[in-house]
């Protein structure tokens, strides 16, 4: 069988948006065809099946989000201001009412991680990388004496990640932007003490 030729990153980003908008289970092959411009045969040839496309989309999502995360911190003058800017960007995503601003990893964790070992492994690896990056941020903040309390950088990173997942979930029911911003600000205070 001939391999399909297409712009892989463009296709994966289009698939990401489709999965973020409807979730994995509700995204049909017709939805993926419309989003990516690929016929189902090309999707199957390139990714084996819908799950294969999701796993590839999750990998692309992680690469894109990691680049965004690093860019936010690079643009700031300190780890502390980078953390504030990062949480501000999460708040903007939460209040956007745009389904493509949802967190694909969180959607996949909620929808399929418990049912699929391969998806669970991809998502677990993503969380470990995110935690490692944030642990480095808190280590830098500790070196500059901007943290209080006795928690380790790893504990702070874990608390931050759980808080962000909670914030994203809470924002699905609470649409008041000020409430979401206040929670994010409190999360910042909490992980720094």
C-alpha cells in the first residue's frame, strides 16, 4: 500500500482541534476527514486507526505545548514572573469559551486513559515531562529565595499541575472570568509558600 503524503503537523493539529472540540469518543471519522482533509483510507494508512491518530495528536500537542511553555518562561525576566504569565495564559484558555483552547491531555485522561494502556502511557510520560519542567522552575525560584515553606520543588510542581487540572475542570462549570482569575492567583500564592 502506498503511503499517504500530507503535512503531518498540519494534520495532527487539525485532529487535535477536532478531538478537543468533541472528545475522542464523539469524534467520528467523518469529523476527522473534514478537519484534516484526509480520506479515512489515508488516516488508516498513516495512523492505523482513530486511536493511532489520537496518540500522534497527543504527541504533537505535547510538543506544541512544551514549546509554548518554554517560550512563556523565556520571555519573562524570572521564573516567578514566568509562572505568573503561564497561569495567566491558562486563565485565558479557560475563559475563552473556545473548545479548541481545551487541554487535549486532560480530555484524553478523563475519557480514555483508564481504558487504554497505550494512551495512559503517553499521557503519563507527558505529565512527567511537565512536572520535570515545573520542578526546574521551582528549583530556580528556591535559589532566588522567592519561595517560603518547606515543600520540595517536586511537591510544588505536583501541586501546581493538580491545581491547573482542577482550574480547567472548574472553569467548565464556572464561567465568571474573575472567579477563574482569582483561583489562579490563589494557586500561585499557594504553590510558592
